[in-house]
């Protein structure tokens, strides 16, 4: 059934914006996608001189301080620092930068649970009572509406424009154009996390069940089950490699787009609330209870750290491992190296921050 449609002027603007986009960004709770631009200069790029010989060019930067205002150093090149947006309890919407948080009051009196971004301008957030927020101008203005009676707990977007939201009572909603959302049958329970690609949607539930919906199918089907509650799922670049995480250090791994899942043994029993997988699937970062950060790098080494004393609830990592981790009591952490090190950010709020993503950047 059709649940809701954005007001027609906004929907028209949305479609116009979508046609202008050349790259997608942001996955959700996150933690969470876009494709890289092969023309972007990075360390090791070559230049040809007038005599026809080829020489290796020097990197443009080695650290953020080498770049200008509003830029960061990534793979030897200065790139724009992403516009990070965070959401949380009591209708909190924040623009987050290394200098702190700037509130954008929307007059909402409901908890917001997750946010996802798409391309240079668009983002959606979801929350209590089926509320959905939307921007098509990179967050300068937001429109909100209620699209279902169920509380929505996660949202994800992909390129070409496709958005999926999940929540209580098996709520699984998909939009193939960013406007009207359609309810998909089959799932049950409290769905906590979602990842979307052009071909499928993967959702994870509080009862440990993993649901998969293929584009064009009438209903979602169970594709895996964990021994504990699952809180989040993410596929690197919405591709074949993905992870689902949950209670008591639970992680399941898929290398076939969520058709099958294999439990992974982690050196922690902390509850994990968010995960992000690198674009090529060779690394991941998960965050959770009591400030735990669990990382696997491309050498398969796993590290466990506790940078803060509060639960970490969501993360977003972008180009070069730059990103933001958020959590309870207004906690936010800045990283420039895929969570190997972090720096606290003063957000100016004390409510739980439950979701974070960035407009207009390339994913880790």
C-alpha cells in the first residue's frame, strides 16, 4: 500500500536534485555510501612534462593543517570537509564540525533515531511515531511528516536514488524515488538496522533475525539468525561485503550481499550499536557499550578500545577515515584515521545523539 507522498512541490524539487547528482553519499546508522571519482588526484599521481617523460607528483598534503579552511587531507589531496549532520532525542538536529555542534531546532517533540544522506543535498531522518524529516538543500531547511504509525529506527539511501526505513512491528518501507514509501510485507519484530542497495534491502531485528528483500519481490524473507539481539547492519559501498552487529559482542559477516551469514568471534562482550564496513570490504569499525570501539584493518588485526565512558550509538566515516562517532549524553568524537584515534567534540547538548551522517562526501 502507499503510505505517504511528499508534498508535490517538494517532491518535484527532490527529483530535480536527484537528476543533477553525480555521486551518492551517506549510509546510515548507520554507520551508513558513494562511489569514488577516478579523476581525483591522490598521492602518487603522475604528470607528463613537455618532453614526454612521466614523473610522480608530490602529495598536496600530509595532514589536515596543510589544507585550507573547510578542507581535510585525504590520500595526499585536500578535499572538502563533509557537512556532518547528527540527530537525537527530543527532536535534536545538529550540524557537527570539529569546532562543535550547531543546533537546528525544528519544533519536534519526538525522539529521532537515525539519519542518512544522499549526494550533495539530500538527507532523511526517522524517529518516534513514524516521523520522517527531509532536506534537499544540504540541511538549510527541513520538511517533516508522519508516514506510518510505527516508530522508525533506521534509514538508509543508495544511488540510484532508493531509500529504505525500518522500525517497530516489522515495519519495512521502501521508496524507489525518494518520495512515496511503500510498505513491504514479510518481516516481523522490532527492526533496528537497515542497509539498501539498488537490488536488495537487508534489515536486522531485536530478536536476532536478519531479513532480506529482493527488488520486485512481494515480501521480505528470513536469511539468517543470530543468538543475540541485532542492532545494526552495513555493507561496504552497499556491495557484497557486510556486517551485522548486536548484543554481547555479536557480529555476523556476509560476503554475498546478505544471502548467507557467518558468526565472527570478537574479543569483546560489549553490546555493539553501530558498524561501518569500508568500501572494498577489507576493514570495519563497530562502536557500542561503555565507549567501546572495535576495529579490523586490512591486515585482519582486531583492536578494542574504550575512548569514552558512555555508550557510543552511531558513526560515519568518510574519505580517508575522517568522520564522527556519537553517543549518549551529547557525546561526539572526531576521527581522521578510521577511529584509531579520536578527539572529543563539544556538541552543546546533553541528550542522547543517536544518528550521524554527512552530505556531499565520499565514504571510507
